[in-house]
C-alpha cells in the first residue's frame, strides 16, 4: 500500500470530486440548471455564442428531454423549446439522442463538464446542437454542491410547511382566490390576439392540446395547426375526419404492422390509410413523425390514437366544433345549469370501432371510448373558460367573464400532486377555482422562492 509523506502527496480527489461523470449524479446537474445555481453573467456556448436564460423551463419527469418550455437567447436569437442535461457531452450519444427524432427540438444541451465530444453534438436531423458547459460557471465548489445535494432535506416540503397552521384560514383563502383570478387572467392573456387568430381556431388548438395531457400536448398542438377547422369541416364523413387526423399524426399503421391483427382491426386501419392517401394529395398535408408521440406510462384511455378519434368526433354533426363553437359555448354559459350544459357541449364519442380499441393494431377489451367527465372538466378549466374570458374581453362583456369564472367555482377541484401538497397541510380547495389559486401559489411563489412577495410568507415573517 502506498504511503504519503505530506498532504501534497495525497490524491486531489480528497478535495474535489473526480472529473469522472459517474461520481456526480445527473440529478444534481438538473438541479443546478433548474435553480440557476451558477454565474449567469456572460454565459456562452462551447463555440462562443452568448447565452441568456430567460426561463429555465420545467423539469420533465416523463420520457423525452429533461426540461420543457425553456426560453433562452443564443447568439441574440430567442429560442423556446426543450433542453437536455448530462454530466458530460458524451451522454448525448450514450443515450442515443443523436438517433431519436424526438430530440430534434432540443434547443440547448447543458453538460457539467467538457469531454472529447463537446462542441460536436448533432441532432437526428444532423443539425448542430448548441452546448453550455456549467463547470467553469459554478460559483460554489462542486464538492459543496454535491454534499448539499446528498444531504438536503425533503425537496417536496413547502418553505412554510412547518408554520402553515399559524396563518389564519381566512387569510390563506383570500390569497388563494386572489391568485386564482391572476392565473385565469394570465391564461386569457396568453391566448393569441383575436385580430390575428380567430377564437374558433384558438379553441380548436386549445382543446386538442388538452386531450394530449402534459405528455402529448405539444404534438396535439402541432396536429391541430396542420389540420385547421376549415379543413376538417370540408370533409363529409367520420372516416375522412379520422383518416385526416390520424394520418397527419403519423399514427396510421402500415400493412406490415397489421400482420397479427384481427380482420376487423386490419380492415378498419387499412380503410383509414387508403382514405388518408387520397386526402393527403387533395389537401397537401404533411404527416408528423410517429416518434413525436409518447405512450410511455400512459393508461390506455390516454393513448394518442383514441384521443385523436375523440377530437375527430367534435367535428361530427352535433359536435362542438362542427360549426359556430364560440356561439355554442356562449349559449351553454347562459343556461340555468351552465356546468352541465358546457359538459354536454364537450361530449365526444368516436365510432363503434373504438369500443374495442385504444389504437389501430390490436383489439382490446370492451370499454367506453367517450370523453370522460373529469377530462371534460379539465378542458373547461384550461381551454373553454380562458377562451370565454378572451371573448368577453373582446366584447367588453363583464357579465360573461364573471359567469365563466363562476363555472370554475362550481367545478370540483383537481386531485393532482400540487393540490395534494396543500391538502396535506390541511387546506382543501372547495372548487376548481381554488385549485387554480393553489397552482399559482406553488408555481409563482413556493417553487420560485417568492416568500417575501407572498401574503402567507409576509404574515409569517411579521409574526
């Protein structure tokens, strides 16, 4: 065994973690990016282009790039899209992202350390990928960051969780509902200007995105934009509408995919394929890549083919999007029971084929393929009410705006991980409106460290 005569003879790894990637977990690098725990001044890519981080985005816990909805400026050009993170540049190749078209939309690769691959990353479409190396930008020793990461307390705990009960319930409720109003106003204002894009088309895109959940909202939005309302309304039959949507989505199977399918499944799928081939020539649509869609950790009733079939059903006669959908929503909002009327307007029931199918290659047990109540309620919150608020603003109709918010006050609250955090502290939202307030509180204050601007944080600091 070797001996050391002085501290200088000891390996350098006693003072700083080794540069080998295996010693630093990728989750630490994700944390560094999410919290921007490095010197953000004068950032640049490996080839010298300036980088400004406007929004680091949201960590993605599912398949696909590590961060979604990021907003960065690279070389003076603004980019919005996903970001992928690794401990070294070579992780891009080890994980085979260079052959995966789903990663073609990545706008920046973030790595802790440089290696022989740094500056030479390519996407599957062979376009070069800009890269940021974090290690030279760290303003805290990596050893300290790693120690803090491994010994940190439960990240899921809210900053004021231990003192939550000290805040008067009335103050919590008042702040929650004020934030709910702020959140819905923001959702309204995020919609395109009606003078540039019709509310009809905005509703079409928001409803499609809502069917995709977080995992498939981006490809559903792309699909909606490639197949606008006017195109779908020009078609005469349910088969044509399904063929157009599923074909444009890139989800129609080839004959080789149907070798083990039963006869009815194969016949239905091939009929759609033949129909789409005719429509593609006539309407000049470009199919998406099938790899754009995620099936990872999805329940079968959320599989993209079934959701797309439900979207097609909105364009059937009597469906919400068949004609004049904004007028239909206004009428429903004015009914004696507006929640029931709006839920009814959102009804979507695909053809009988979908009673025994979740996709187009295999028969399944019988089930109800209609759009469920909970999904319709989510669409009301995230698509219908914001559109009605924008419509009310355009027509200076304050009564309609208040009626739209009353719909949220009458809907049950969502049961998601954010709401459950506050329920664990003893705060149960009474409605979807209250739940929106909790989401705003968590995202804009708790997660962002905005305790000094939060009324709950201010109360506790003054107590």
